[in-house]
C-alpha cells in the first residue's frame, strides 16, 4: 500500500483472484480492509449510510483534519460544515462570482508561459499551474493581498502533502509512542505553523471588521449567524482544508490534460477548432461558453477516466456498524476503498479502456458527478466531493484559455518527450513533470 502504484497492483490482484466485486485483506496487524473494483459494490459502499466515516491517519489527525469536513465523523458537526461550505464556498452563485478571479489567474498563467518560452524556449507547466491554483484558492478563501503569507501557506501545503502521502507503519501497528520516520514530529511542527499563520489572519480580519461587506470565505464564515459560528480553532482547520484540498487537485488534473493535448495533436486541434467556431478569436473564452464546448468537456472526462486524480478515491471510508456488501458480512470498523482506477480501466466496462478517445463521451452521455459509478472521480454519496463543480469549472475555463492562446507541442529533444508514468501520493501525479513548447495562436486578445 505504500507503493506509488498501489492502484495498479490492487487492480491486478483483484483480477487474478477473481475478486473484482470485493477483495478483503488485512493491513499491518489488525486493520481489516475491503476493496471494490466494480461499480455495483462501489455504489453499495459509497452511497449507503454504513460507510459514512473515514479512517483517519495519525498524520491527518495531527494536521487538524479531524475538525474539517474531510475527516470529521459523520454527525452534527460534519453536517454543519458541509452546509456552510455548500452555501458559502461552493454555491452556484458564489462560483460564478469568482469568474473574474479565475480569468485574472488565467491571464497570469498565460504571461508566465510566454515568459518561460521567451527565456528558455520550453515550459515546465507544473509550477505555473500550482502557483495559479494556489493563488486562486487563497484569494477565494482569504480575499486579496496575502502577499508573503500566501507564499508561506503554499509551502505549508507542499509539506502537508508530503506528510500525509507518506506511509506510516504507526497507522497499522499499535506502537503509539514510536515515530518511525519522524512524521509525527514534523506534523506537529507544521500544525503549529499553520495555526499561528491562519490564526493571525483570522484575528486581523476580526479587528478590521466590515466582514459583512466582503465576499471571501473567511469573511463569510465570520459573519454567519451566532448558531453557525465556528470557534477560531475549528475555523483554522476548515480554512486550512480548503486551501489544502483546492490547490493540488486542480493543478494535477490540468497537468495530465495538457500532457494528453501535447501527445494527441489531432485532439488538440479539434478542441481549438471548436473554440474558434464557438467563441472566435476576438475575445477570451468565458464560463458561459463552456456548455457550448462539448468536445472540450469530453476531453476533461476522458482524462479523469484515464488518470483519476484520486484512483483509490484518496480518502477511504469506515464502516460505522456491521453491514452486508455483495452478500458478505463486513464488520463495523472495517476500512472500505473503491479502486476507481481499476473500474475506469476495466475492458468489460469500457471499450478499448487504454485508448485516449474523448469521442466516446460525445457518443454517450456519462455523468461524472457521482451518479454513474463507472466514472466517479469525485466519489459518490453523502461524502461526495463538495468542491467538484468549483474544481471542474476552474479546470475547464483554464484549459479553454490555454488552448485558445497557444498551440502546444512536444520538445524536439527525445530525452524530454511526454512521459505518462504515474506516481501515487495523496493524488495520482505525473512522475516526471510535463515539459513542452507553446506557440501563440492569437495575438489580438487583450489581457
Ligand atoms: C479535480 C478536482 C478534484 C477531485 C478529483 C476531487 C476528488 C475528491 C474525492 C475522490 C473525494 C472523496 C469522495 C468520497 O469519499 O466519496 C473528495 C472529497 C473532498 N473534496 Fe474533492 N476533489 C477535487 C477538488 C476539490 C476542491 C477544489 C475542493 C475544495 C476547495 C475539494 C474539497 C473536498 C472535501 C472537503 C472533501 C471531503 C468531503 C467529505 O468527506 O464530506 N475537492 N474529493
């Protein structure tokens, strides 16, 4: 499970043992696990009420995630957090009010690509996308002008990602006082820094007042009615989670999409033709154009199928009572995982599952929002990703802007060709960052 290819190994095992519907195993001394590689059992696990908690790793607990949406046990507090987030962070009105921010970040990313091309004649997209995604989340959560503090938060997210991704034996064997790889110590240090920084921002915002007039998530949380108010400590955990979850997921998905665009020039050209026909070359693509760009949407779906950012749905579920899955008795306390990667690569479910064919989603309408378990990259059921519409809206707009602005192609040098090798950390990342060329397509658009 500590391997960077756990999703592939588990898929192979399930196929060879004929256990795709449900495979039981034990991790460490006594952590009982079941894993589903089939849409039917995936639905039973994700959409029923029995697996509504998540097992929490020592590192996630130390990093305060137990008090945020992702790891809070399902109950009153978790429902309150989901409601606040649904109404004030992810509502359609709020997502649309953030379009000007998304456009500004897209302008910055385009400038950075241009700068890299002028300086080095090549672009390593990963850092441009990560920086853009971080700025986008920071401004929507804290408002503008975080400056140096924003950069510090970015480094903290990086460190947190590394710590949570690390396999820690202490999660599976009862040796609570041993800190094998120093993870515990590093987590406590990082939690202290996060508390200090976000705690200070909260205090300053309270002192400034006027929170009712501001649109960022922090100000909105501070102006909630009394019965919904969170303590400062809980608010730190919630804001930290938003930044933590919202930054890398979007950047990683967009890097995979751009890698596919560089590799499949015909697909790229078709998407650009669609943009030119629908939007033209005289103005930037806007959110309202996306429904008229079905091929672009199909590309995003196909990349989510081939490279789901959370192939094991990242955060497992925990049985809160004894339950039957596919007629087998699963005892309370069992960890359940869905191998979405195995499902989206299953030849009995998808025709030519290894081929990159966005057209398959033009021929057949498939929802990726959680209702169709053949392709549920955002999970499903009560704990489905609450950021999925915001995440998709952001990825689709930035993809359209990058394709409208540049023609993307591989480098001539054979040593830096697109490499689709994967590395599973908290999300499924490209092992070797995408390096490519970008040439301006249109010169008339004002920034
Ligand atoms: C490409 C983008 C994204 C992908 C692929 C993704 C994927 C996922 C997945 C697979 C889950 C687990 C769902 C389950 O257990 O059924 C999840 C949960 C979650 N995601 Fe996302 N996510 C994305 C973007 C975001 C964004 C932008 C945010 C917030 C800013 C976010 C916040 C969360 C939170 C808070 C949870 C925990 C929900 C709960 O336990 O109640 N995600 N996400």
